[in-house]
C-alpha cells in the first residue's frame, strides 16, 4: 500500500512535467520560420533523389525507376542552369560607384528592353537641378526602320522614387508638330518606381525610313538629395553607334564639388571615363556639357556629383 501510494504522486508528477515541457516546446516549434529553399538547394535535393532512385533501379532492375531517376536528374540540371543564369544576371545588373549604389540603374538593367524600331542619329539630354528638384528634357532625332510605328518608349530613372502622377511630363512630336502646338501626355507602362517605362504616342504613325523627332520634358520633384547624387543617361537602341550624344547638366544654386563621368555597356563593366569640368560658372549657376561622338547604341553614362548644400 505504501508503494502504491507513492507511485500515484510520482505518475502525476511525471504527467505534469511532460505537460509543461510540451507547452514550452510546441509554441517554439510552431513559431519557427520554415526553412527557405533556393534553386541551388532544390537542384541538389533533386540530384540526390535521382541518384537514390538510380541505385534502387539498378538493384531491382525496374525500367520505370530508371525513367524516374532520369527525370530527377533532368530537373536538377534545369534548376541548376536557371539558378546560375539568374545569379549572373543579378550580379551584372548591380552597379556601385565609390561605395554608392546606383539603385535606379540597377533596376533599369534588370528591366532593360532594346528598341529595335528606330535608328537614332542625335540624342540631346538636358538636366536642370534646382534644390531637390530635377527637370529633364530629352530630344531624339533619327528615322524609323520598321513598316509602321505609333509610339516611342522611354526609361525614366531617378535617385528617389517619384510617383508618375506627381511628375509634370509632356512630349512633342517634332516631325509632325515642329512648332510644339500639340502637347502629348506620356503613358506609364507597367509598375511605378525609381525606374519606370513610359510610352509617348506620335501624332501620326511613322513608317519605314521616315525621319522623326521626339521631345520629352519631365519634372521630378524632391528626387535629388544633398551630398552624393547622380544622373544616368542611358541608350538602349539596336544599333552600333549613335552619331552624336550631348548631355547638359545645369545646377541652379550650389555648384557641385566635383563631376565624374562613368560609362558601361553590356560587354564592358562600368568604369570612370573622365572628370568633367564646368563649361560655364557664375553666381548661382553652374553648367556642365558632355559631348560624345559615336557613342555606343546600348550604353549607360552615370554623372556622379557631390553637393554640400542645395
């Protein structure tokens, strides 16, 4: 009887301890995040599974097991190749200059679309920076090389996110409206962000070998910060060279302490081209002009500067 009386509390005590342990462990297990699986790990798991099934097929001499193992190996190879391609694409799209990440160019590189419709002969980019606001004016001249085209696409890249609805954008079809009497409202393509695609329709479609001219003006409020800043001039056309490309940067107020020009192409990593000196400097105004003859049709120039104050 003494032994029985002692055994009952011991059993209850063991049940109580077990219950407390379960209450302490189970919530932790439920709150633990699931283990993430990358494409590389899935490829490795598929390879291991394929080898295991292959060994089992050899032991039992089953044809369906052999086919299953081949399917696992094929899946592993496909996943591995895709993962490597995506990793290389992200690596090539990443751009950092002097420890400063050029986020808009990185995003633009991932979404880059080469224009195969037009041949650009001259490109003029004018940028006016006043305080934290940036006003851009892009002018392109060339000719159409397809049977018929009704619009031209542009890529707007900025240091900070500016909603498209907050941007004052207007375009002009200089070929059909040289006096700029009929403004055109650009259209946003896809998602908004620091790198956005917009489309500008022509007043009338252009046809093969027809010359054209397009002018785009946009104001990006509060997109340039004090300290390090940049402007990107990108060309994405399916042609070897653009005959002439001019970039003008005008600063109203504080002048930058320096202006460095970097350039990169799909076949060459971005590198320093030159230190650009101001072409005009007066109280409250500083202008830089960069003229490039025979610039590559698919290239990006980054103008990196530093301002002590706006």
